[in-house]
C-alpha cells in the first residue's frame, strides 16, 4: 500500500485582495469605479495564473493498493483511521449533526436550554459531536490492541485421548480413530464470555457511529 496526499492547494489570487493590499491604509468599497476597473483587468490574469500553478504544482492524490493489503483489511485500516480521528478531535473547527437517539439523554437537544431562534444550534450541539468522536476513537483504540486478551485468564493444560470411535478420512481414504480433547490437572484457563460480548458490543457502537457520521468527518 502506498498513499500520497498533498496539502490542499489554493492558487487563486483575488483581484479584490490585490486592491485591498494597494489601499492598505483604508477599507475599499468593491463598488468603487476604479476597483471594478482593476477587477476587470486583473481577473483574466489571475485566472490564467491559477491554471499555470495548478498545472505546475497540482494536488497529489495517489493511492496504490497491493493484493495483500486486503488481507485482514480491518487491521490495515485501523492504524490509519485512529490517528486521523484523534487529530480531527484536537483540531476540529466545527461539529456535525448528531441525532438525539445516538447520545445519552443528558446530551440530547431536549436537555438543552430553549433556543432563541429556530435556526440556532442548541447549547449541546458540539458536546454531542465530541461524544460521538470519543466513541469512535475508543472503538478503534480497542481494535488497535489485543483487546480480547483481557477476558482470558489462567493456564492451558490439555491433551488428546483416543476413543473407540472411528471416522472416514476422505484425504487418506482410511478409517481413522477419533481423539477427544481433555483437560490436564493444571488446567486453569477461564474465558469471560459475558464480559467479552459486552465489550464487543460497545466496540460495535463506535463503528456504527463511524459509518453513520462518516460524511461529517470534514472539519
């Protein structure tokens, strides 16, 4: 796998910005005759310059996927997605919409003070988005570690004991004896199935939110 993404390219120079720089000591009115005239002259030049710079220094978006990259694809993507989510949270410049059904009651819009205007965001808008990001980050943190190990304890002591039963082996075309797995005297291994299922379900919550709010990962 090879991925190369360049920084966002912005090669546009606004004629109005140039006019503002020329009159740095005062504010300009875009409707002033001389500003309109300068804009008509500079706009084709700015457009041409932008095309040249876009050609010389284009945005890089190169992705190469090898055949082995899709073996355990979830494991390949996790160490990429996790740091991106963490950086998004630390530098977020806005918050996406989050449905009340996806957050605890104390973060729902119904728990926020009344809005002054219908079009305003409520006081818990950003808190809901932060909570969702935290759920996503936690889930990918679990997937980036051996989270299942915490539900195993003790030591394994097993052996195989032959029985009187036989079965046909289609590979050797012979009847072969069947062995049964037995626990030895030092076998203390335990598996917390209930805890495992609860933890796994919580991971799925963050992954579900990641899919549902994927298009809000923009800031």
